[in-house]
C-alpha cells in the first residue's frame, strides 16, 4: 500500500523543513541537549548491534547520519532511510569520510511501495527522534515490523511529554518553552523547532509509545529515561 496523498504532502513538508536547516541542525542539537545527544545515540547503537556482529540494520529517519555512523562503527551493515534528500546527503558524506559503507535511500518510511527498495529482512532497526513527525505514528511501526526478521530488534529514541516527578516539570518547561525559542535564535528558522515541540506534545508520553509498539506487533523488553524523562529509549522485539 502506498502512502496517501495527504501523508505524502506531510512527508514532503517535513523533508523541506530538515533540508532548510541541514547546515545548522547538528550544532544546534548539541547546544540544546548540552551535548547529551551523542550519549543517547551510543546507547541506541549498543542496544541494536552487539559488539563483533555485522548484522543488516535499518536506520529509519536517519537525518544527518549520526546514528547510522554509530551503528556502522560497531560493524553493522547499515541502510539509512530519510525523506530529506539534502540531509541524507550529509549522512552519506559523513559515513564515506570514515570509510564506512552506509547505503542511503531517499524515501517516505510509511510508503510500503517504496519500502521494497530498502532491502531486508533486517536483524535490527533504529528510529531516532522521528516518530513524532508522523501524524499516524503507527504507520512507520507497521512498515518497520514488515522489514524486520522474526524477533528482530527495534530501538526507538524519542522526545516525550514527561511523567510527573520532581525534575520533570523544569525539564518540560525547558523543552517546550525554551528549546523552540533558543533553536529559532541559533538556527535563524523557527519553524522546525516549533514543529518539534508541537509534535512531541501530540505524540505524548513514553507510556503511549510503549503502547503503540505493543499494538503494532512488538514486545517492549527494555525502557530507559534520559534528560529527566523528556527523552525516552525503547528496545522492542518483533513478534511473529
């Protein structure tokens, strides 16, 4: 089944937003996360690829390729997919500069017709900070389920609305109030960072992501909180 025209327009809009910010995106993220984003990606790469393995891994919503690079450094045979062509071009150049053979595919992750070009089945897949940009977050999970081998591993990193705790309130204020303004000031483009906050609110809590995974054929086997609960990590296995 191909993506609907509305979904295709939404996907193209997201691609344009990221391509418009490709020159500043990584640098701004490092500032906004106080440099912690690199540790989150290393966590995801370790959960997806065991040391010494060379499995085929799909990096969905790959962006500028920092997570794909972390996976390839661990020996994975990586296919990186993203709808933003200029952004994915940065990923391709970044991996080539280290001599790491990462394959890139410009495509809408929810287009099941396009997913035939991704290859597979994959032993593992990663989805880093991309789920929030889908109006129907179940759609990419259905495609990833199809692309993974039985008992294949899906590792998700995502910003979420944090649950109540002593540290959650100031962390949420920073993420939803400060980050959009600071991101706009640093990048010169408010649209992406406004979308970041709005889409995270729409996606909801870590519990909702866990429920989405379980509703779409995955068993959640591990969860992790980062940044006082504003970022969540999940490890899930594809059920038959």
